[in-house]
């Protein structure tokens, strides 16, 4: 049974990574996985959260949110509801945790990089697109910090981080599910991996169904191949020069 | 004393209006006043707020918000703070009130048009850009409702609505202030007007200063001319066909 | 068509200003515009908000609220709802902004004057009555600060501030609208002005209607005349001595 | 050791009860116990809380609050803090419970009487003043309901309710403590009683101290005598006619 | 008319006090009054609340809560509702106030003992069981502080504290009401007393009824006898050694 | 390098499952994984959430929480903070999702089973203990529903559900981590599985580190063996009769 958009089961949607989307943040990336569009901004802030003050180390944190107009049917605004929902919290924590796996926080000094992932348009896989774009924004913020003379170690990123969804739909293991597939998947998994092929996070769920160990193995295979491809696209995007004006640091 | 960007005192910044920016809402417009960029989406929802149920009339409401990454320095996310700030509330109310001035709500039946104005990038004048873009999104949503056969009156919009800021900077009355001028203006005014040249809303404030009656008069003159120009740009943008797929209503 | 209460179109309601209404605040004024009664208290507090600490300057802030029993039909208590509504926020901000236009904040040292405007009975024009009463309470608090030896400049008030509503009702421009007129006004405007006749704030709205430039001009004329009259009543009220016991400052 | 204000240990402060303080609520009473002033309003509302709907019975509820400017030092506004404090909750519940002891709720039909007790000026004993004033406002609201033809039983009030504080100060049992005594009392008690001399509520607390059984007995004696005196003052106040315009009920 | 469980009117339910119920807090006690089970934990925390900092004195505070599964019908979780209810606040304040009556806070240094009373199973009298168990947990925490060398005075507890409910059911004064009696009691009272027989807190309420002075006297008699019995059971429980491993203080 | 508690790397801690821990809920289970103790209660409630009303199907939901006294250092109470934290939300969602994998919701009719998992004592692995205990409480609630004649299908549970943690500590893959190991684990994974050996949920995280595909495979092997053992212990516990009094349903 073929996919609605004609893709092979193990193929990604069309991926676009646009750096320098906004003027003010140190890193600002619009990432698109087909119709899913997420704006990932990395802002540099002096200081670290209170519990980390005095450690001499930096911090990377993330917040994920959905514009009300991003979904097929308008969703309520969490600021108006007065509380951040469980799903939002969960994804924000996942993004922050994933990015902290690739960076040496002690190289940042007591500075925070705050990553905002705002979904402009949702068509499945928003959290994995967010992680993929957020890494690129983080890399630009690190470049900015380096230019500003604020890095103790000039290369604090030990690897790159990308993520993709994989699932079982129509009885088949498929990569990078759009909303139409995601909403009827029997198993749904998100895999975060490095460009070295190691794993950062694996989250697999059978909502209303269970899955065999062999299915898990197959999903991991397909997802790791997808992540490898995303890592190449990230590297290509980052090969171009920094898209804005870099600061001139204290010591040239 | 010349303006930083070289404009005449009574000139608008470069204005761009892009319809069809998102896939799912009935109207979705990216409006740009120079570097200020606001995404205005108009979503059609069945039903009206409880206090209006049974009236047979529709409703138009608006919510304004700022992405944390939109500002020069990252701002805190209101959903995380758990409350919508006073400024946000105030602007949301202003946008809704302004748009309700141009539409015959009884023509909508008991349907709501929810307008979301999310600031992608802020450089002064976000509320006036939002109103100007929101009108165009509203017009597209009205076209959509008409195609869906849900309008009692095929032309419920009696006029168009645009808005612009005007202020006193360096002792001179200037139109459409960017952040750099706005932050040091002696008087700050927002004017909402129709394409017929009548007024919808006038809000003028002297923070830490007062202003003469004659200054008020001059600001209104300049703002009304700016609004007239914006009305022409809105009309041009709306001259192109509806940017998506229209529904086929109950009566073809 | 005559007004329900027989007033001329450009006449104020009966205005009463009672100083010293409460024992503890430095300034406490009950202001009445006809049946509208607002208790305005000005409390002196050591220190300023965090963002202003270290500036050497003082601050004036305001909070507006409505007793649940003040309105024709009992309204819900905002503390019980757990959030301050948009209208309340908007008016609080307006009052604070208006009062800051008349005072030299650097003369206060790092002290805050907190103005509480609590509506005891509402019959239209509560925000303009609040501003008018709040100025008198502020003036008393300034006298108190002077007696306490805490003012760098003995005359930090550069002018007085008063406010009044004006609107179009039954097709006529009318001053100081009671609830019965306010609720059916075609245009509604609030004007804040100084005793020198300059403007501090102008907010005009046509809810469900628009208005001509000439109507705006006429409303401003009428409102400025009303504010001039209020300024005279404020001056008369303040001609009497401070209504309580003044502190004895550090250096007599 | 004499009291600061020269009163006997078992004497009340000067008590004033002013009916008809506000225009709109069915009952509105300003009650004064010396410098303590509480505005008690009783509003009639159609319907009852959800859990009581369909019971055929009415409800009486109360909300207590303090104006920020009522206290010696300005207190924060609970609506701005976004939550009602424990003390406020506790007193609101006490007032509602006390008033429900004197009224036959089945006589009200499915109507609610909402009592708002807003402290205008605080000088000790605000909760007991509130209960004492609230009873008078309730009695006026009952008269209003009777005139409106909404009472199943024309005399739903079985007794009157008054309350007073009593405490141990300077080793002596004293009645009706002002703030100066309350803040240093070894034992603090509030007694709510009927005009028949029976008890409705007794709350005695030794903060940082304990007290003997005999002290409890003496405090109850003194408080019951105080409540009897308050009951006479309430009856006198209610002997005058209803202070506003009564509705004309369905059956004249 | 006999009680459902066959007890005499002035008899307590079966009381069990289990020390050392949890591993980590300095004091942890499961107290049972019949089927009512409350887990009382006393945690030692460095520092005191901000308003007490620099006083050199310690603090004792308490929080009471109910597991959703503790009640006959599941109750909603207050953390999910986002606010602590009035009843919860009231009881938390009562527990803290009661315990502070028996301890010399200046002996603690600037340390806080936080008492958590979590109801595992509710069958009437949860607040009085909580106070009775909390005292035992507090005593263990004091022992722990002494072993840690943190007490200025080795015996900061001047007495023990116990509490019991008493009420009028079926026209009879009865001690220690289970839910079945509590829910239909005409008068409900909670008494907190010391092992010396003095009173700490008395709270009596007639919901929907009033009660005679002589009834109050009889209820106090019965309750004081119950508290005396509880004090003996507390003393027995505390006669056993500290149920965990004590710290070794700075100076042995 | 040996484990602190002497266990083999692939051994569970001592597991205890106590049914009938509380009186009122349909299922109430205290589950212990070594020192970790979680109280899991399953309450039957009429009706389903609003979005599911009219579907004819039931619902299973879960809430997880930690007593403040459960942790090594007291943690703040979420009800007092006024918001449920991200971690709590995430675990509550995980428990509900996991249990819904084993039950035919259409057999329940429009009834909800609400599972409360309250951690009494935390020593690592609280979420996996909670799932394991919650399944047993759910099974008891299903028995209760059957006895009450409310099940459309007498055997709505298709399998049993258990969960366990696994991680990499000291470079070794280890099962069922206590806090001491969990807090320094390089990789941390939770696996939820059925007694048939299929997977329900897999969540693996390398905080500050990444892990190889082969490590993932090994962790899954060890966890699945642990879950199989837990399934046997659950079956043993459920072999005893229902621990309370069952209702007598509409059809005896």
C-alpha cells in the first residue's frame, strides 16, 4: 500500500533549512519537513538559572510552542489558558535534553543559550523538526559567542544532533510521518541521534497497541538512516557563512 | 534632523502584504512594515462565545502575541509565566474592536472569526501592522465563508481598516516609527481608520510629557494620510484571487 | 433631545472631592462624579521596582479595581477568578501613565507612590473619575513626603492632571457620560489633560461605528473645557490644609 | 493597666451602622467598630451554585476582602497576586457559615444572596465587624426579596447574628480589640452569637501561648454580653424603613 | 441511641501511632484514629522564610493535603486544579499554629521544620489526627536536630500537643466523630490542648444550627478528657528510641 | 564493580505488592521496589471526559504525584506552587497511555477508571513501580466493575502490563536502578511491556552522553527479562481473592 505522498517507506519529506530567518537572535533557523515549519531561535543570555549560579558553567534550555493557527483546526493559546500543557512541557524538555548532549557546557561560561521552537505550521513530526532545526540555530549561537570572545573552548560542539519520527502505518514501518499517517499510526517513535550514529534519545509508544521486539529493531534501523541524512543536510546548511553580523569580541 | 533610515517625516516604511502564508486557516497574511513582521491568521470556528449564543449573530475576536525571539532582547513567554500581560491584553482588545467596526456581524450567522496576530519580528508599530494585516486575513476569511455558503449577506464588510503609528520624535511629527524612534518618542499615537477616511480608534499618549492641541491635530493629519496609503496597498493585495482552495458551499 | 438628568451637553455631573477619607495612606480621596464614587489612595513605599533599583529615581504606579457590589449587577471578584481582566489592566496602566506626566520622578528618591483606585459605586466614567481623584491623592502624598524630608525638589509636581469622558449619544457630542448614556454611545472618548490645557492622553473609540475627523475635533474641544473645570475644583480642594497629621522629617 | 482608648475591659468601641450605603445592591451597609470600617453588600442573584441546582433551595455565600489601602501599611492586591490567601478564604467561609445559621434557605427558592464584605479601613476585628454588618445587609436583601414576591416564607430569618472579638491583653480579658491590642494579644477569640444568646461559632487561639479553661469561660461570658449589645444596635438600625426603592413583586 | 461502632459517647476510636514510617524525613509518623490514617512527616530545612531571616529564630510550618483516593468518593487533586482550596489552607494554618504553641523557636536557630500531613485514608477527624501525629513527628525532628548539634536549648518543647473532634450527634455530645457521624452532626468542634490540660485552639461551629452555652461547656469537658488520653498515647509512643539513624553533630 | 546493594546487574530489587491498602477505592495497591513505595489507587467514576461523551466507550486516566516527604530532600508541593511540573505531567501521561494498551475501553461503557499513583517514598524507578502497581489496581477495579454488572465484556484486559528501569552505570547495563545509581547513570531507560513479551513503551535517554545501538539492544534484553519476572509477581498477587467487599450488580 503506497504512501499518500508517493514517498518510499524509508524516505524523508523534502527538507529545507533557512538560516538567518530573524534579525535579532544569535541563531534563527526556519526548518521545514514538508509542510511542517518550525522557527528555531537561539538567544544568548547573560547568566544561568539560579540553581546553577556559581558553577562557572553555562546552560542550554528550550521552549516549544505551537501558534494557534499552526494546526488544521485552531488550537487554544496556552498563555490565555494560563498554563502550559503536558505535551508542550514534555517536548520542551526533550529538545533541551537532546541539545545538551552535544555541547560542552563548561565552555560557555555562565551564559545561557535559550532555544525557542515555535511551530508556524504543523503537519506531523513537529518535535523532530524542532530538534533538527534547533541544532543549526545552536551552532550559529555558538559561532556568535566565539566571535564575542565568550567561549573558553573554541569548539564546544562535539557532534551534531538530528531527529526524525518513524512509525508503523498500514502494517509497514515508515519514516517521517505527516499528520495524515501519524494520526492513524499503530506505533509511533521519535529517535534523536548524532552524526556519529550514536543515540541520544529513543521514545517509542504503542497507543492502543503493543509491538514486537523485531518491529522496534526495524524502526531504529530506518530512523538512524534518516538521521544520518539529516546530519548531512545540516552540515551543508552550516557550510555557508554566518548569516548576520558577528560581534567583535573583547580580544580580537 | 533626518530620520535614521532616510525617510521623509510623513513616509511609511516599505510595506509588504503576503496572503496565503499558512495552509490551514481561512485567511493567513504575513504583513511587514519594514523589519516589523506580523503573521495574521483568521480562523473560522463554529459557534460564538457563550454570552452571545442564541443571538443569531457572529463574532470577531483577536489575540495578539509576541514570539520570545521577536524582540531585540529575548522576552519571556507568557504561557510559561502563566498570565497574559497588560500590554498584550490591551492590544488584543484593540485589534478585535477595530475589526468589528467594518463588519456586519449579523451576516456571519453564529460563527466566530478568530484572528491571531503573532509577531515574528518586532521593530516598532507591531499593533498597527497587526491591524492592517488582520483586515486582509479577515477579508479572506469572509471570502471563504461566502464560498462555504455561510453568509447571510454576501458583502458583510462595509469598509477596510488600516492602522499606523505617528509620534513626536526630535521635536517633529513623524509617521510609522521604528523601534529606534519609538523608544525615544515624546508623544506616541496610534490611529485606526477606514478607507473612507473616518476614524475607528485614536490613542495618543505623552509618556513623561504632554502635548499641545495643535500637535494632536498635526498627528491626526499625518496618520490619516498614512492610513489612506495603507488602504490602497490592502486593496491591491486583495485584488489577486483567494490564495488557497475555497470550500464548496451547501448551495453550489 | 435632552439628557435624562437634564444637564447641558457640555456640563459635568456634580463633582465632589473629599480628602482624608482613610486614616493610614499618605493621600486618600473619595471622588464623586454624580453617582460614580471612586476611592483613590496614595501610599508611600520605600524602594522602587527591581528594574528601577539603583537609578536614584522614584516611581508612581496605579492599580484600578471595582468592588463586586459597585455595578448595577454584581460582578465577579477578580481575586477569586485568579486573574486580572484585560479592562482592569488597561485602566491601571492608563492611570499610572497619566500621573507620571505631572511629576518629576527624580525628586522622589528611590521611593514609590502606589495609587489604588477602588470603585465603590459605578455609574459611567470610573476611569476618568479615578484619574481626577488620584491626582489629588498624589498631591497629598507629595506633601507628606515633603514633610518627611524625603523630597530632593520641594515642588516635584509640574502641573495638575484631570480626566473626563466625552461621547456621541443620540447624535450629539456630550460630556461626562453616566452609564445610561455610555452604554449606548456611538463614540466614546477619554481625555486626560493638564491645568495648562495640554493633552496627556486621548483615547477615542467607535465600537461598531466610525466617526468623522470633525467629530473628533468637537469632542476634544468639549473635553478640554471639562478638564479645565475639573482642574479648578481640584485646586479648590487642595487649597485646604493637609487633612491628617504630617510626619516630622529627619531634619526640621 | 488601662486600655489606650480609655474603654472598660468589657466595653465595645463606638459602633455605627449605616444602611443604604450603595445604590445597586439589595442590601448595602457600612459598619464601623471604632476606626474599623467594612462595607457589606448583599446582592440577589438568580440561581444557585451547580451542586445545589434542582434542590428548590436557595443559598447564601460570602466573600471577604481587604482594600490594599485599608491597612496601616499597604497590602498587596490579591487579584494581582493571582490567588486568594489562606486568611481571606478562611474569613469568607466563616462569614457565609455564620449567616446560614439564621436563615431558612428553603424559603428563598433557587436564589442566591451573595454577601461582599470589603474592608475600607482596618483597625482590628474586621471579620467580626463584617459578620455584624453582613447580617443587616442580609436582612435588607430579604426585605427586597419579599417585596419582589420571591419568598416562600415571609419570615425566613429565625434570629439575628452578631460577632465580636475578645482576647487576653496585658493579662486581662478584653472585648473588641483594636489593632494595637490585637497585635500583642496572648489569646485571641472570635465569637458569633444570636440575639437569643446561643452560639454559632467559637474560635479561640493562643498563638505562641496556651490558655486555661477558666480563661476560656471568662472570654465567652464577655463576648456573649458584647454580642447581645450588638444585637440591640442591629435591631435599632433595622427599625428604620428600607433605605431604597423596593421592587413591586408579581403579586402585589 | 447507640453509636454505629458501639463506642461510648466519650470514647476515642482505636488510636495507633507508628514512628519511622518513611526513611528520609527527620520525623515520620503514621497516625490512625480508627480508619482515618494520616502520614505526618517533619523535614528539617536550612534557613527560614524571608520575612524571618536575620531574626536568629527558627520556624515551624505545616501543609495538610488529602490524597485523591483517601475519600469515599475520589476527590480532585489540588495541584491539577492549580489552587489550594479554602479548607486545605485553613487546616494547614491550624496545624502550624498549634505546633508553634509548644516549641521555643529561638532554640532552633535559623532552621525550619516543615510538617507535611498527607491524609492516606479519611474517615472523619483528619485535622485532629494530623495535629496529634504531627506533634510526634515534630518531637522526632527535634531529637534529630539535637543529635546534629543544632539546638541552642536541648529541650525546646515545653509541652505536648494533641487534638480531637467532638460534636453533637443525635442530640448527644460525642467524642472523635467518624465520617458517618460528622456528616450529620448538629455542632462540630475541634479542640487542641496540651498535656498540661491548657487549651491551644478551640473551634466550634453550628452549621445550620446554633448551640447553647451549656453544650459548649460539655463539649470542652469531653474533648479535654480525650486530649489527655491522646497525650498519654503520644508519650508511650515516644518512650521508644528514635526509629532511625541519628546524625552525629559538629561537636560530639 | 559490584552494585552497592550486592545485586546482580540483571536482578530486580525486592518487590512487594499489597492489594487492598485503602478502604474506599475499587482497587488500591501498595507496590514496593526496594525502598521505593508507591500507592496506586483505581477509582471508578460515572461518565467520561467531555470529548468522549456519547461514544459509548470508557476511559482510563492516571495522575502521578510525589509526597513532599517522599524524597531525600523535601520537595515543594505542586498544589502550593499552583502548577503541575513538566516531569509530573510527563509521567502521568505515560502511566495512562501504558494502561490503555491492555484494556478494551468499549467494554467499560461510559465509565472512567481514574488511577492515582502517589509516591510515598522515592528511591529511583518511581514511574516504573507506579505502572507495575497501577496494573494490579486496574485489575481489581475491573473485577469490581464486573461484580457491579457494568462490563459489556467480562474479560476486558487482554494482557498484563509491567515496567522497569534499566541504565548504564559504571559502564555496565543494570536493571532497576535505585536513586544512588540513577543519579549517576550515563544512560537511563524505562521499558513498559506485556506478559506476552511485546513492548508498550520504550524511553531511553542519554543525558550528557550518547549511546551505541548495541547498548540499546542489551538494555532492551535485560528490561524485557525484568518485566517478565514482574508479570509473574503480578499474577501471583492477583491469584488471591479480591481484598474487599464487592458490589452486587444489577443482575445477580
